[in-house]
């Protein structure tokens, strides 16, 4: 028997606007995201990827269908509950890094723990451990402006992982990086996906990173049009 997916969407629908201005973003979409896999979500701009990501994260409510994340449906819950769920169970890696310039690398990573009520000293100590795991053990006291793009992205990855989330969502993690740096970041994310208790969903337009995927899910016009094994699964 297959384990329950970390994300399970069925018949998901979302439309923006009404009447003559109504624009469907998702149309009866089905999707599973499984733990222990790196799933790439690909497709042209405007195909619904960002809307789907926002629904999975509990930032948007669908108009129809269902979306269960880690066995729970966030639709209809108050925003404070959805925010608490994201804080405790979801890690985000953003396209623009979203690091706070006035904080050191270790402090930026520690923020995710302090939001859970962890004391700052304990949170920073844990952050330094995770920075070491992404190859930045010697950069914990550095400020974002002194770090390269690849180093900033690895700080963002550490921040997404420091609270041990069961779901990690990455939005275009290599779009601002050169080829070599992007490959390095994807190797790090690939290692993250080897954890059988963690699911990794990466939205991308970058075909250079397809080799790191266990699954490639292709969207167009609000639908999943292809769901296939990726090269990383084929090579194992």
C-alpha cells in the first residue's frame, strides 16, 4: 500500500474575477506530492503554478475541490490557524531569498525557530548547526550583503529546514543564480529530498535542473498535463 501523500489535491479549482472578467487559474486539478521525493512543478507562465502553490501553503482558498496538506485541509480555517500550520510544518525557499539585511546569516535562520517560541540563544545555536550542513559553517556572522547569491540561497535553504518541516516548498530557487551556483543549490536540495519523512516541491522554469527531480509534474491552462518519473528516480 502506498503511504498517504504529503500533499493530496483532488478536483482543485480556482477562478479570479467574475462574469465577463472571470479567469480560471485551476481547472479540476489532481496532484499528489510524496515524501522522500523532489517533485518539480513546471509549465509556462500563467498556467496556475503560483496559484496552486498558494493553495497548498494555505495562502489562498480554492473555489472547488480539496487540498490536504500533511493530512489536514486548510480551507475554511481562520488565517491565524493557517499561519500557525505554515510556521510549524512548512519551509519556504523564495526566489528573492527574502533575507533580513540587518540580521546575520545565523540570525536570519534562527527567526524560523524564534517564531515558534524558541529562545534566541538556543535558536541561533541550532541555526549555526544547520548552516554547517549547507556548507556555511564559517559564515554565520556574515550579513546578507556580504554573501554571494549562492550563499544567500543556501542561507534561505537553512532557514527553511531549521524547524524540521515535513513539507519544503521552493519558488524558482535557481532563477537568480548562474549555472554553476544553481547546480550547487540543487545538489543541496536533492540531499534534503533524501529524507523519507520530508516532501520537496520545487516550482521552476529552469530546464537545467530537471536532472535532480524524482518526479516532473507539468501544468498548462490550470491542468496537470503530464506526471512522469524524473531522471533522479531513474538513476537510483
